[in-house]
């Protein structure tokens, strides 16, 4: 396990923004979330994730939600475009129809964020599982998608996507139990061991949220030393998921089956794409750091310890990201 001060743990810088770029070159993020079943209406979570992605610099964001809540979500995030998921008479996502929608969204997205406000019913679980079974589009698995996937027996056998999981301690426990990971996500040593163990088990990046957020790829682990208690409020995790999605969409190379088939010795000699120089691990770390700095800046500007609204946090992200960008 790599301690926070180990060599190589320093954060890279974000690449400079291309002054001649247009929205088509800055990545497309699709956010799948929201719920309209069982008398519940979950609208804010996917919309806040969309705001996080837009404020994180993504060129395009698509909101993919159950049809009954799509218009309300677009009112909160009007710069996004909307894609509806068909629902049954109870408002639950129709799994087989949602699968076709998801496949179309994945084909056009540079990163998929799935889970904010999604619920954990059969349709939601089917979408989350389909998202992590594919291998061509990076996925940020957040919130309800984590809880839904925790219900899938032997999930590790189906988990193939290049992915970032963003659990809070409760979601971590739900996922850890079937994976037989016994680490305590509320103690410093347990958080490091737990994030590393889950990353190894699923072959993904784990962002274990909380004071001192831990990011691990299973071999390297990093602990965020920035942040403020004002971040402990509803919706800030949704903003973080969208922000990480935006950084992945802009700066992480898309999986290339042709390259993946090459021997490792040849892959190691291939030059990195200067437009997409980051790994999933580094994109996740930079998102966590920018999110933490934004919380500090909001608290300083408002001279307050609490009262942050998640949409306000999204507003502070551009200047926080600028502090992490190369010139």
C-alpha cells in the first residue's frame, strides 16, 4: 500500500485548455440517474452531477433519467441535453428498453456517470450491471449504482469496465460485504486497506469519500489532505461524480482494443496522447482535490462553517481547477 507521502504520490497538473478547441473536443459526459418509482422523485442528484461535469469543463453533458423526471432535471441543469428512460405504470425503469438507451448513450460518451438518485430496483440494477460489463467507455459508478451492484452475486466476474467507484462509508460497507472485505471505512488504516482491497477485487479505482478521502488503484493509494466540513451536506458527492466524469472525458484515453492486444513491452514504448495524458487514478485524484479546494474557497468566501448548497459548490469548481492546471 502506497502511503500518502510516498514517491510518485504527488498530483500531476491538468493540461492547459486548448484555446482553439470547441465543445466537441472537450469530451461528452452522460449522467444516468434519477428515480420516479415507488412514490419517490429523485431529481436533484443527476442534475447536480451534470452541473459538476459542466463546471469541470466537459464540452457536452447528456442527462439520462426516467421520463417523468427528465424535464425537472433539465430545469436545474439547462445546459445539458436530455435522454429519457421508459418507465412502467409504477414509474420504474423498464430494464430491456433502458438497455437499448444505455447502449446508444455509451456509444457517444467519453465517460458515463451512473447512480446519482437512480434507486436500486430491478431496472436500476440492470442498467448499472450493463454499464460495468462493457469495456469501451470509462464509467464513474456512484451512489445508488454502488448499492445496486452490491446485490449482484459474484460481481467481480462481470466487472470489466474501466471504472471509478465513489462510495461513502455506508455504500462501501454494502459493497464490501459480498466481496468479503472486512476493513472499517471509518478509521484511517481501515480506509486505506479497504479502498485498496476493493480496487484489487474489482480491478477499478476506488474513491472512498469522507474526511481524508482515499483514492486507490489497488497498488497505489493517495489521501486528500484538503477540504472543509462544509462539504458534509447533501449533493456534494453528486457534484464530485460529475467532476470526475468530466476530467475522465477530457483527459483519459479511451480504451483501444487494438492497443490492448499488443504485448506489454510494446505498449510501454508507445508515446502518450498529449491531449489525454492522465490515468483514471490521476483523474480521480485531481477531481477529489479540486472538489476539496472548492469547499475551502466557499467557506472562506462566506466566512461560514456550514450552509453550503451543492449547486454553489459546482460554481466554485472552475477556479479550483485553474489552480491545478499547467500554464
